[in-house]
C-alpha cells in the first residue's frame, strides 16, 4: 500500500523536478513541500493551509489532489492510532502501591530483626577481661559480658551486673597454680573462654 508522501516524491522525481523549482512555480515555501515528502509533521503548516498546499502540490504534479489528500489523511490517522496504542509509562504512588511498598519494607525489617536475633542467640557470647598486668594476692579480675550470660571464674559462679560488668577476687594458696580460667555461657549454651597463668 503506497503512502501519499511516496506517491508525491516518486512523481516529482519521475518528472525530474526539484523542490526548489516547484516552490518557485507554485509560490509555496520549499520547507513545506519537503515536510510533506518526508512526513515531517512538525514542519507542516497549520490547517486549513496544510490541506490546501498539499492539494496544490499534487495537482501541479498532475495527480488527483483530492485523492492524495485522502491518502495523506489516512496515513496520519493510522500513525496517530499506533501512537495511542503505546501509552507513556508513568510511575505514580497509588494507595495500593504505597501499601505494598510499606508491607515489603516492614517484612524486610522484621526478617532482618529475626536473622539478627538468631545470629545473636547462636554465636559465642561476648567476653572481655581486664587482666591485671602483674600478679597480686588476692588477684582482682574484672570484665564485661552480656547481662544474660553466666560467668564462671575457676569454676566459681559469679554475679553479672545489669550493665554486664563482673568482678572476682581470687586468693591463691602459696603452692597453688596461679591459673585463672574465665568462662561465659550464653542462654543458648554457647561458650566463650579465656585464661591466663601468673608466675
């Protein structure tokens, strides 16, 4: 199926005419004639001039102006329908989309919290000891852990403060090994251990 622009252009070329020659003869700016041949809609003149110029151009070339105008309108009606079938993609936050995004966000937060609690429950407990640099008798051991953990110093269960701090005073016998062993046990039964020997 031929397009009006092709019919006009092919006829002009067969007659060995240039756009400039036709423009001078029918007193129509060359940019409009070229726009019709190239289907450059942005450079079409406004109606009703567009239809009148196209008819004059077709008639000058020996074509049926009315027929060419009908074909040209058909071509552009088809084009407009195709454009209408491709609506612009726009993203806007509808109540449903906002709710869905919020739900996903809350779910991710909750999942992150659960994973963090699981890891915290199953990892060895935190245990920090402030070891004395030199031996003294009695020896004062201080440290910190999570308040929920239990602490044993040389197998003696000691109290952990609410802030996680603990302290133990150890008195050694003269012939006793000067070994200090500290063990933290989490509610899940995970163990962290540290020990030191003094001379």
